[in-house]
C-alpha cells in the first residue's frame, strides 16, 4: 500500500496563539468524531503515516491549555488512541493512533471555533475491548456543560421600572416571569438556578452580575419589560452587550440603566476596556447566539397563540447590568408595558407562563447546539480534560516515526 500523504491548509484565517482548550470524541457505528475545541480560528495541516497507521494534525499558531489531558484511549473501531502535545513553540500537534480505517475528513466549525475530524473505519472492524476503561472517562466536556443559570428579574424595591397606562409595574412582571422561568429550568432542564432577587427588593445593577460571577454561573438572563412613549409600539426583543450608535437601542439601554440618553451617548470614551474585553473573549459571540435562540423561541412560541406578536429582533446596546458578566449573558424585553394590549396580556398569568416556557426552551436549544457537534442519535462518550493526565507524552513521543511533507 503506497504511503498516502494528505496535505492541505484549512482556512484563510490567521490566528496568533489560539488556545487549544479541549478534545472530545463521540463513537458511532459508522464513524468516530473527534472535536478539538479552540479559543479562536486556526489553520491546520494534516497528514497520514503508516506502520503503525496514524494521522496527525498540526495546528498553526496555537498553544495547549494546561488543563488538557495529553493522551487518552478511544479504543473503538476507528481510533485506538489520541495524543496531543505542544509540538513546537507555536504549534500543537494532535495524533490519532488508528485501527484499520477507510478515510477521514477534517473541517473547521465556527462559533465556537473547533476542528472536527470524522474518521471512518473499514467495514468489519471490531472495537477493541478494554476492560480497564472505566466509566470515569465518560464525562461531558467541561466547557460545554451548562449547570448554573442566574435569572435576573429587572428592577425591584424603590425602582419600579416602567409603569403601564393602567399602572402595571415592570418590577412585578419581571419577578413573576423570572420565577416561572427558574422553575422550568430547574424541573425540565435539571439546572441549578440562582436569582438576583426573589422578592420586591432593590438590587444595584453591578451586584447582579457580581452574583453571577461569584457563583461561577454559566448563563445570565436578565428579564425586563419594554416601554415607549408611543403607545402603539409593541413586540419582543433580546439584547446582548455591545456598543451601539443606533438611537432606538440606546434609548432602551438608557432607560434600563437609569440614565438620560445624552449621557448614554457620551459614554463610549470610558468604555474602551469593556469593548476590548468583549472583542477578545468569545462571550459576545456566545451571548449573541444565546440571544438569537431565545428571541426566536419567544417569537415562534407566542405567535402561535397571539396573532399580533411582533419580532423586534436581536439587538445590542450598553446595558450596565450585563457589563462584567463572565458568562454569556442576555437581556430580554418580553413585551411593551406601555402598549395597552400587551399590558393587559402581561397582567394575566397565562401569557407570562408562555413567555417563561419560551425563554426556557430557547436556552435549552442554545445548550443543545453548543453541546452537539455530532448528531444526537448515538451514544455519547465525551472525555473531560480536567482530569489529571493518565500519561504525559511530550513532543518527542509524538515525533517518533513521523515524516511528512512538512518535515515534521
Ligand atoms: Zn427594565
């Protein structure tokens, strides 16, 4: 069998010091999927070598997270073992020791960035049974586990929030919807739920995210009700944190921040730190994805029951309450309290329950999307790399017998 050399450069993005954060795999009957989680875009080379049969992937301008496990056994019908090391100062190498395989495909997915490799075994391969392989390795990848959600019912105490034409107060609606949402997330999704407030109490904006950060929460959901001077304005919108010059979004943020609009417009100068942090981290992308998932769930669910539901979309603005959140965070404006019809709906229990259910299912699909690179119809075996390494194999081990067109 001739030496099969495969070589290609994946993608045109250039990245510097992209962190390789984790590796997980899922075994299917037809193939094995390995997912390499990355902190940003990456270019890679791949190569296959025989005797013993293996493939490796060199990830350019990358460094290996310290938490990562350097080697682990897969022992299914396609892959025996996966090894990873900081092969060069600016290059991480991932090696698969193979069973008899037909072929493999590697591709990049974004948001979050990951390199996905599907390895197809030859027919008739039998998985190697390894009695030593305990269930201990069957742990969900840590970065994909969403355990704790902080629900932040807007306003409270001396701050009533917006008040409707018939006197309905935003702070009461947000508390009611927040509690309903928490209950659903706990019961249906098995999540740990924390509230920034569970009663009619004033909580400063910064303390709300501090609670989330302090508890290492995985998501932050701030619930609000919108208001407009124009009584005819109605609809649902979801926000994530970013700077905007768009007047309408600024107005909403100014109101929720409790500052005048002119002040809001002057703020950008003092925001460089926040904006830089947002640009660096993937929180903005994650928050945006969460926002889209929740917004479309709210709109689609409610439209079935209420003809006049308006989709105002996903937007961004500078909301103080989201500043400094170390996790994906959104602010939902569930309806307009200033609109008579929506105020009437908000005053009843059923509408609020439906909104809470819709937000919860939006959160649910966000988590599903995040966790499932692979199709959900198969047994999932995911390896956590926060365990202490079973064996540490350095670059030398990875280099042995490796010859490629690159000379590595
Ligand atoms: Zn509000």
